[in-house]
C-alpha cells in the first residue's frame, strides 16, 4: 500500500508540479523523492493490523516529498502546501460520490474496531509506533478520539522530518471535506498540545479552506 500511495500520487501530481514550476524541477524532485522513499521504506516499522494502518501508510511518502522539497530550496511551509495539493490530486482520482461512500464506510469500520484497539492498548500490546487514544461514543452519527501518541509524529521524528507537523495534521480536514464527513479539532500534538482532540461525524460537513488558516481548528 505504501508504494501504491507514493506512485499514484506522483503520477497524479506530475502535470500540476510541471505547470507550477517546470519540467526540470519535476525531474529533480522525482529523482530526489524516489531515492529518499527507497532508502526509508525498508526502515519503516510495521505496526501490524492497526485501525490506524491506513493513516500510517502515508508516512513514508510524506517524508520523502517533504525532504525532497527542502533539498530543492523550498521552505517548510511551501513544502507542506505542495503536499496538501498532491494529496488532493491523489484522492480525487476517485469520483466524489464514491469518496463519500468510502468516508462513511471507513469511519464506521473505525468505530467498530475502537474497543479492540482500547483493549490492546490497556494490555500494552500495541506496537510502539501505533496510536494511543481515548475513544468516546457520542451517538449513531458521531464519536470522538483524543490522541495521546501519534505514529506519524514518531515516524517523522525517526527520519528527521519533524517539520512535517503540524502541516500534515491539517489534511484530516482535506480528507473529511472530500469524503463528506464532519470533522473538527482544536488541539494537536503537532502544535505542541497535550493531545489531538478529534470529533467525527459520519455524515456532516467539513471546510477545507487552508487560506483561512488553522488557528482555531487545528
């Protein structure tokens, strides 16, 4: 899955990055990113069949792209903004109606498995890079999780890419917007808060709008 995410996103982003920068830039970016991705992939810990596995699968790609943008002289903020757009190009490969159906299915699957995740967590049987959470059922449409430990944060630190956060945290808003889920959060570990306090609605609305900033809705 990690290779599929990387290759699909690179394919979908090629035209965008060439138009925004140049063919020469794309050539250099791809060479750097491919090399970095190939180097880090064998070193990525396997967290097993976690309810956060899908989120974790994006980590190596984020790190490769981020480090490659920096190597080519981009600021961290510029790198993050490009990664946002690359993710949007990748996700919108899927038609919007299917995305919305997928979003509801994904969140339903998550809440059904949350109790098992909590049980493993209490027994100390989660992988060290897995997410440590507190789960709360609100109603049939809504639930909340407080994240005390984040696997992507740990992975970014392992590969000297701490600057990825909190930028990649914001993509929860992008994915929720595209998948038709409600989502809101006022704290993230990436911003230095004590936890990520996430509220999800299976059916709801979530504004992406990065131009408005992320002061209140981290």
